[in-house]
């Protein structure tokens, strides 16, 4: 690996791409694309398409082929390969930003050559990025950092990924090195869990894909949770409280009993880490006569996931069998599956990503996701899709930040990935 003139960069290619990634990133983050979980439209907010339309126009101008803004709001495009037998490789990022922090009026700030001192965000001086509390930040002394002004999220999740894919596409188009065909997709509504609801795998036409939606430099994610959602509805007996003696059955009290009977010291997000799963009461609504509880059930292991569901069923039954005058329903729905089972059958997909990360000058770091990705759903639908880092950190928060040098390393990784696949004939 040739070393970069500027030691902050992982490789000469990363250094070459850095200003292009940053310029695109700064233009994309100021466009408000926040998604909305309570909306019933698709995409959940029309403003996401402001960026999708801009990206489609930009990709056409840059000379990509088959550029299309699809009906559901995805941007598809092609960087044609130059090797006959190479596979078609998908590169995917999402345009929307999380609803958990304000997303309107993003004013990004570039902190050049960060000196390692705490960064006070000027729009809300109570928001301080202190390397003493943020170990990932402490490693970036000397980097060029991007933050918001403290009143909004930054939107590196996932506009860093969008900017990196566009930058990589531009670089690949003027490259003579062998390369595979890259199929690009920019999706909507990832943050509200609907990112691939209308994703047409056949129209996309990739053999496999990679999302650029991860975080710290070098991270490669090929393992997510398997996930169920559970909805428990309890119907009590509603009576005017003045004349309720011996007749009222309070649904809220029964629901409280169910929640109290669930595990706390184990099988809870607040008491587990790594590969430990959980049963998590997430949202509660109701009245004395009727109450509804939304839970999520998670594990990396599908068999254990079913055990957690059985535990939930038994707990609910034990509590509610004591009160025959109440009735209840417990509905369980599959949300997504751990992608690892599929990826283990196609080890070359993850292995090529490791190779690309190394060529970009970074050591790959395997991390397991305690959550899902668009790639988990795509993998389940038949498009194996591990997740790659983007260099953004502290997502879904007004203290979100990104390193320009790490974002550049991610763009370089995307370029190298398409080159790696250009050197490998399609598996027969
Ligand atoms: Zn994301």
C-alpha cells in the first residue's frame, strides 16, 4: 500500500476522494429528508424526494446509465463494468434521516484539523462533544470533523453513505482498471423500518449488494438481530368507577402485571449486550377498559428468538389466566432475520468486502449489529447485503459527527470493492 502524502488518510485514493465526498455531503445534509413513523404514505414524507430528485439529476449529469427515480421513490442507476464475466454489485444507501432528533435547518460545521479539545456546538452551547466521554472521537485528533450546530442531527446517517457512493461512481467512470458493474440504489424510509418495502429486486438486478450505512472506520457488519414484533391487547371490563365494585376489570392493572412479570435482570436491552437477546416492552397505550402494549423481541439466534417468544406467551398466559373476565390477544409478527445464515453460505461476499477495506488502507473490523439494517431485509428477500462503515458516529442525535478522513476511506472502499469484483469471475 502506497502511503498518502497526508498521514491522516488511509490511502492515496482516500485522500484523492476526500474533498469530493465532503462537498457532496455538505450539499446533501442541508436538505431536510426526515422520515415519519406515524405517516401512512410512501415514502412517509414527500420531502425525502427533494434529495432523491436532486440525486437522479446529478447522476444523469455525471454520466451514469439507467438513472431512474422509481415510483416508490428509490433512485436506481448503473456504473457499467468493463469485464465480461463479473457480477453485478449493488451499492445502497438511504436518503432519509431519523425522526429521533430535529432534522430541519441542518447547518453543518467543518472543524478542520481538530485539536482534541471539547467541541461546543454554537447553536446550543449545552451540547458539547467531549472526547473524555466519546472514545471514538478521542481517536480523531487532527482529523477534519463535521458536526451540526447542535440544534439538529447532522444526517451522516446516511448521507455520508449517499455521498460516498456518488463519489465512488464518479471515480469508477473514469477508471481503466477492471471493474464489475455497480448498481446503485438510494432508498427512502429506512429509519422508520420501511426502507425496502417496495424494493424491486428484479428491476435492481444485482447479484448481491452492500449497504453503506455503518459507522466507525473499517467496520463490516454481516450479522444482525432476528426480530419479531409483538402486540398484546387486553380487554378488561369497563364500568363507571362509582358503581364498579365487583364488576370492573382494569386492563391497565393487568397490563402492569404483565410488564412486571417480564424479565428485568436478563433479556432486557438495559441489561444485555453482545449476542444476548431481549423481550422489550416499547410502547404502551390504553384506558381502564382496554390496553395495548407493543413489544419487540430480538436475538441473533433464530432458535433463541422463538424461546423468547414462548417466554412472552407463557408470561402473558400466567397473568391473564388469573382473571377470566378479561380477554386478550397476543399477535407476533416477523420483522427481519439475521443475515448471517445466508451470508455464511456465500462467504465470498464478505471476504471481498474485507479485501476492499484493506486495499483502501484500513483494517476490517467485524461488528455485530444489535438491530437491523435494510440489508437484513434484502438478504431475507434474496439479495445478500452486508453493511459497510461510512465514518459517521453518534447517530440519531444532535451530537452526531463524522470524520472527513474516515468518510473518504469509505468512498475508497466502495471504489475498491467494485474493482475487487472486476477481478473475480461470476460464481457459476
Ligand atoms: Zn442509517
